[in-house]
C-alpha cells in the first residue's frame, strides 16, 4: 500500500507472500466461506490480534493491526515502521468490509474483473473507502458479518494474505 518494501524484506515475509500470484475471484470467495467463526468474543479478538502481532514481529513487518466488532475497536497495535497513515488506510479498508460484507481485496477484485476500478465505479469517496487488500470480515455462523480484522503496511495482496494466514491458523486451533 503506502509502504513498498525493499526486495530483501519480501524474503523475510516468507514463501506465502508472492505478489505475482494474484488469486482468482473464486479463490477469494472460498476463503470467505471457509474462514467463519462459531463465535467471536473479546478474548478471541485479543488472541487473534496477539497472533497477528507475534507473526508480524517474527517477519519484521512494518504493520498496524486492527480488530473491530459491531463498531467497537477491540484490538489495535502499531509495530515499528508503521505510521499514522496506516491507521487511515485501516479505517478506509474496514469501511469497505462493513459496507459490502466482503474482504476489501475481494471487493476491489470484483470491480477489476468488470474492467473498472472501485474508485471509478463505486461512487464512494476514496478518502473514506479503500477497496485495497488487508481487511477481512469477521463472520459468525448463523449471524453473518459482525466486524473486521485489518492490517496495513505491506503491499495490498500481502496485507490480505497476512490476515488470511492468521485466520486460518487461529480457526484451526
């Protein structure tokens, strides 16, 4: 996003972060169907946020991390190298999840698949909404989308994959 990493930084992030491998709409939609919670409590927000922070520290990722549920911020952390700009990106990406009920990266990908961009066609203020990767819906079985977990500081596909990887690990426990 706003922070482009140097080439050596990409290697620190590990093999799951390969920007050239853009996921299909079907793959992104499968992620959303698969990554669903039975419940999502304050303790879950702390545990998921802590997992994201621990992983980001191991990778020296310069990110900010945010978890919101029903309009309340349950978790926030800013790691070395992140800036206040990352918090602005978090808010813009989270608003896309709240409005569309889908991952911010998937929303942007849907517009790109139609041959346009979110900014050109959504009719939403780009200072308020950003369909860039990094915000993923917190979906509860039988309830629907109740919040979002958001990361900002890496290129958008890496932000997206970082959140997905953490959700996969958290939900497999």
